[in-house]
């Protein structure tokens, strides 16, 4: 399956990869055709068929040593050029540093404080599982993990890098809006964790959203102004971004229970205890999901790293889904 490239160096990467494939397939076909031909041509035809004396050919030896060596050296040089290009962090004021934190089983992204408009309120500009990027601007991601080894992978950008506890690794790219999504000023690409990191590794997904410069600016402002806000609207946005894959709002059962009618409902847990779904319960369910596991469901919810205003917004949203207030 071919995934359309969407970063500055994706096309150089793809061209190199294409030639590596062409050359290895060609080598395979040539070698095996000759092998099969010789097996048939020089097979033993009768019991007294004896091999004729074999004389070496210096010219042949030189040809089949020198030509493949030159091809491999060429691939090595070309590969190094592309690799160095892809790994070099661009310099200049334009570069945006983003801190990436991986945790079983979610990503969180912190943007530079220089994007803040309001110096009075030192807000941390943060998003969970959704990485906002500006089209055509170089980015550097400094990454670390709070638990096990993860690996950050955006196939469309042709980047992949391990995220390790106790140290920082980096990746760099200049995102683009790919041809098929041009014109909308916005494009979405998948983020995967590509290092097996435990039970819900396969659910450790995110989205890289590439925006036009104006829309990116708007998004940063939105994150800043909303940082302290509590509203069910914000709760709904968090839900749409990070909870919808496992929780429905129409009563249907997904990986986890539906939020429909959850507010003030009595909950039973696998350890036999019970509680009412109030503010405290929802807060704990979000930050420590493994503590009270709802009966009949697996303990499959990833820990969510949200601040107070986000959790309160989620509570408001869950409240708004119920007629009880
Ligand atoms: Cu992971």
C-alpha cells in the first residue's frame, strides 16, 4: 500500500527507496534466471557424463565484482545524503520545538511558550493525541517517555524514532499539505506507536493536523484561551478527539461503556464495590482508570493526562448528556 508523502523530504526518501527496490528485484531476477538456466543446461545427462575442465575468467570476475560494488557504493552515498538531510535540524527562528511525551497509551504535545499571546497567564499550550503543525514550517520534536519504550511514527512524513524513558530523542520534519488534500488549508495524517508497549499498544494512535499558517495561529490562540475554560463544548471536543473510539453517547457498547445516562448512575466494579457516577467518580475514571473497573468491561482504558479544567469540561459534557443535573 502506498502512502502519499507529506513532508519536505518525503519525495527524496521515496525516490531512493524506489531505486533500492528496483535494484534488489533486478539482482534477484538476473541471478535466479542464470541459476535456473545453468541447472538445466549443464545437468547430468547420463551416468558417464563427466564435467569438462573449467578455466577461470579474470575479465568475468572483475566485471561481476566491480559493477555491483559500484552500485552499492552509489546507494550508500545517496542513502547517506538523504539520511543526513532528513536528520539535520534546520536552524533559524522559524523552527518550532515541540515536546512530546509518550505514556501507556497516549501521546501528549507541548508547544513553545513563545506562541502565548497573554504573558500574564502562563498557560501551557498542550494537546493530547492531536499534534497541530504549520504547513511548510520546520519542526523539531524532542521526545521522552514516562514509562516504557514507545516509537513515534508518521508514515506520511517518512519519520520514525524511538521514544525512550530517561532520555530525549528527536525527530525533525517540515510538514506539507499533500496534493490530494490541497485547497482545504488543512490535512490529517496518522500517528502510530510502532514499538510494542503493552496491552493497548494498538490503540496508541494520534493525528497530525497540518494547517495553513493563519489556521495554525488560530489553533494556538484557541488552545491558549481555552486552557483555563470549563465548558461542555470543550468537553465534547476532548471526547471527539480522544474518547470516541471507545465510548459512545448513544447507548451502544464499544470497548468501554456508553456515556449516555452515565451521570449519577450507580456503577458496579469488578472488585465487588460500587459507587455513584458523580464528579469524583468521573475524575478518577479519567486519571486512574484501572482503580475502579466497571463490571463486564476489560481494564482497557489508557491513563489520560488532563489538567483540572479539561477534566471538569469532560464532567460538564457527560452531565449534558443526561437529563439529571
Ligand atoms: Cu507505545
